[in-house]
C-alpha cells in the first residue's frame, strides 16, 4: 500500500514538473517572440571628454580631418546649438544622466555628488521600459550606485587622468549581441581628449601651421601643447570608427541609434571652467536609420538636460514630471526645428580654483554672462599655478607684459567685469563685450530678467551658494 502511494506521488510529481517546465518553455518562447517583435531601437552614446567641438572638421575645424565623426554626421543630424549648462565633467554628466540642471541634481560643483533622495537617473527611467542600461569607460557621476545603477562593461579606460588609453571591444561586443536580451542603452565614455594629452601621435601636426582659437595667446609652447591635444582628438575619431565597425559587423547598426557627444570644452584658458562658448558649446550628432534625415543640420537649442527625456520618449515612456529637460524627439524626426528659446549656464570654479560664481543665458544671437564676484580675480589651479614656472600660462603672462593684444586676452581670463554681453552671431569668439554699449541696455535688461527668473526657479541664490560644502551636506542642511 505504501509502495503504491509512493509511486503515485512520484508520477504526480514528475507530471507537475513537466507541466511547469512546459509552462516555462512556453513563457520563454513567448518572451523571446515578444523581444524579437520589439521594434524599439537600441541606443549607443559615445561621449568625448573635454572636446573643443570646433576642432571637428564637420564643425568647421581646420587643424584635423575627423573623417569618422564626419562620416557619422553625413549619415545623421548635426546639432549646431548643443549647450552644456556647466562646463565641468561631473556636473555635465550628472545633467546628462538625470535630466536636471546642476542646482536641482546637487552636483553643481565638480566632484560634488548628486543628492541621494528624490533623484533618479536614466538607469531607472529606461529600466522601467525594459531597457538594459550600461556604461563603459570614464565612470564619473556614477555614484551613488543607488542613483546610477549602470551595468558596468569592461572595454574603455575608466580613469580620465590616465597616461594610457588601451581599450578593447570584446566585452562590449558580447553585451550588444547577447541573445534574447532586452533593448539596450550603452554609454561609451572615452577619455579623449582630456589632459594629460599623452596618447596619439602629435607629430601628425605641424605646430607652426595649426590654427589656434583666437582667444588664446599665441606662443610656441601652447602650439606644441595643442598638437598633443589634437593627437587625442585623432584617437577619439579612431574610437568612433571602431565602434561603428563593431555595430556593422554584429548587424546591430540598422537597429541602433548612434549618438556622439562632445561634452564641454578643452582644458585651456577660456574653455572648460568658463561660460564662454569654447567651454559651453558642445557637439551632438545623431544617426537613427529610417528616422533621422541623413546629412541634416539643426539650429535647435538643446542642452544636456534634454537627452534623458529624449531617451525616455524613444523607449516609449511617458514624460517625467519635474525634469528640467524636455524631449527633442520631434527635432530628430523632422516634425520641429526648434526646442528651446534660450539655454542657461552656471559655473563656480569649485574645487578647481577659488570660488568664482558666474551665470549665463543665451539664444542663437546673444549671450549674457554675469560675474557675481567680479571684484576678485579668476584663478584655476591646473592652468595658472604660479609654482609651475615653465607653464604655458606663465608664457602668456610674460608676453602680456610687452604685447597689448596678449594682455587683453590674459585680462579676459583673470579680470572680468560684472556683466558681459556678446553678439555671438557676429562675434562667436566672444572678444567684444557690449555690456557698456548704450544701444544694448534694454536688451541686456531683458536677458537679466530671464536669467533671474531661471535662478529663482532653480533655488539658486547666486554667489552665496557657491562655497565649499562639508562632505555630505547640502544647501539646506548646512
């Protein structure tokens, strides 16, 4: 009797297991079919590090032919008015990932972490749409992990201050070809052309023939350094080519949106760590087969805060309330040629020098910059350290002693007026301050009013918030 009961139990158990297995197999097949039927694209974002986007030949650069980035532009849409709100790596990337301006996400100083409560990132937003969100390379602004739970993929160099830039694509290839996986959004964060400018071949460039940006003092030392900088731009261009080849070889290129981002400007005076266009104005190129018109250009004003809302829209999600950024999907699809009326900027120089608060507003014609402590001198420890006797900055100072034009360019960095107002359409290098011109006063007041409204909306009290905070404190609890 006991044996019969046991046999019945075994048979029933096997039947249940087989039924369960059949259900699992059925679910698996169903999921696989659903995934195969998922029409949503994958997304790959390649981001440069400290790129002077005007050096790209597709953006008018004369010193280097960036043929691979140019090729991407020929197959996609080139944005002419891509603006980062704060020209430092961590704030820019935090804005990219959160869709919030720096005062709202909390990382409004370089290496200051985002707030840990109430902040979500592209990871959570796209995870909710069943996207897998991953990152390889420079991983600034990925802490705390509770806000930025990226799947980290080996491949690119994670440390931006590195003398080498060895990279491999094997792990990335495995990630993007994983069978039956969800759609993915992969951030490939290059460290080029971030200082110390040690990779690539500077000998490709003739220091005597390169064209320096007009706001830079022309010395032999800075020309030699700029060749090293351009060599890293070449390395960046080669990396773009390698990623494109990998997408094509794996058959992913036709179902993948490829976005190239320039980040903020270069680590030279008047670039990164300022609100001049050489620091704030970036590049963005988007290739989306079948959606984005090839070889197209848009003058729509876009900020890094707009990218996460756009990715959410691409993934099929609804707009997220209270984000500062807004989707520019209509610009990509050709339904609209505008996105924002104005772009905003914030800078405080912390911890890269003494606090130097600035705020800005610009459209495609004019830019207003407010220097909130103009009675003080601007100082940046990386470029202007007086102990570095052989630095190119000391060469600038020396030349300014005998050259009036060099003195103007040095004073432009160190000694700033309370207001700067530029006609960036006629004066894209921002060398002619119109702030004291009588005919512009009404216009200046309009821009000041808009900038003040934005600061109020951001909870930005100006110079008083641009101070060094104790670790773990915020504006509210200090």
